[in-house]
């Protein structure tokens, strides 16, 4: 769901979160800290994770201060991971602007990411209740997933199940936590909370699979990212892993360092790996939709469905 398509109640919720984001990330009295920490916030973004918090809170009592703080915290944590990912991947652009490390260098980018992690954790502590624990566990899972990805970098024959498990942590953890935070801070029932957590987990997997496809086939004017970044860094995503099993010669070429997108993309197309990866994303989306089926028919459930539909629409 694009920001312009959000219902008024969600637009109002997100306006509060946007204000809190700038307030928290820009709180430092040091100009460079404030500028670097708000850099990606100013660049825009869909704010998908805080939106999931706010929508999920409708399963209970919406509008609580703890929910606003939790939504802001999860976005700050997400932004922190982007700063660190861009350093690890040596990415030059993000959301159509230079990355923090391209603009200020690695030291500032890493420390700004740390600052955002700390700011998000502080908001989580202010929210209280279950929020600090949910955030801490999600951050740990994200780090675990990133370490697993780093360990497997350069291996084109990595098991597909291992890859899916990794993205379930690196990406899925924050989606799952977002839905959990919304339900927990709003006092939703145990059944609704479980359904929302399941929805978030499958949505996260679908989102990452689609994002990986866009990294290979997306228009950089729309994605705001340099195509083939993962491939260049030896991070082989689902389409590449599938293609290597169908055409073993591709794995050999990748191990030799021949990773140019223009050379690899035709193989992904001819082996049907792109289509199969899209099918896997659709299966995860179907599982997310099934989780929604146990929730009451409401405007907020429709909003979650629209989020899910929007993820798949990127590669329709």
C-alpha cells in the first residue's frame, strides 16, 4: 500500500510516527550526528513496518502512546540495519540518494546505524511492557540472519532451505515483530495476535523474495538501488540458487568471479529460475492471506490485505 493510498485513519497514525521519527533520530545536539541519522528518513520510504504496527493495533485498542513508540522504534531499527547493510555491501545509493557511507564514510555510517539502534531501543524502553523484549529478540534475529548470510557468501550451491531460513531472520523478523508489537501494545486477544504474527512472518518472506527479484530485474529509477548488488557481492538469492541447480555451469562461473548481471540474467530467464522464485513468493503471500482469514472482516484487515497485494504488485 503506497502512502497516498492509505485510509485517513492510517494516514493520521503515520503522520504522528513521521514526527516521532525525526524527533528521535535528530535529537543529537551534534549537527553531523543529527544529519547522518536522519539522512534516510529524509529520503522517504514506504514506512511499511511502522504501518504494520499501527494497522495491527486495530485488533485491540488503537491510539495508545506505547503503540506509537513501538512503531517508531521498529522503523529506527530497520533504518539502522540499512546503514549497516550498505556498509557491508558497499552500496552507493539507497532510496535514490547516496548511502551514508558514500556521503560521510564508513565510520560515520556505522556509528549512525548504532545511534539509530540505540534510539529505537530507548523508545522501546519508554513504551514498556513487552516492547523491549520483542524488539531485542527481533534485533538478535536480524543480526543472526546477517551473519548467516555473510558466512554463506560466495556459495552458489547453498541449500535453498538454508537461504529461506536466513531471510526469515534477516527480513522476516522485523515484519513479524511489527505485527506482534501492534497487537501486544493494543491488548489484542491471543488468537488475533497469533494470526497477526503468522501474517507478518509470511509477509516478510514474500517481501524479501520479491525484493531479491527486483534486485535482478527492477528499474533503478523505481527501486532507488543499483541492480545486481547482491550478485556482485556474491550474495546469491533464490533465483540464482535455483538456476545453479538447473545449470551447474553457472555455479562454476560464479565461483570464478564472473558475476556480471548482464551475463547471469539470461541464464536465470532460460532456466525458469525467475518464474519459480516468483511462485515461491506467491506461496508465502498465500500463507499470509490464509492467516488473515481467521481475523474479523474489518477495514484494518482490508488494509493488511492491501499491503500484501502491494508487495506482489511490484513484480506483477
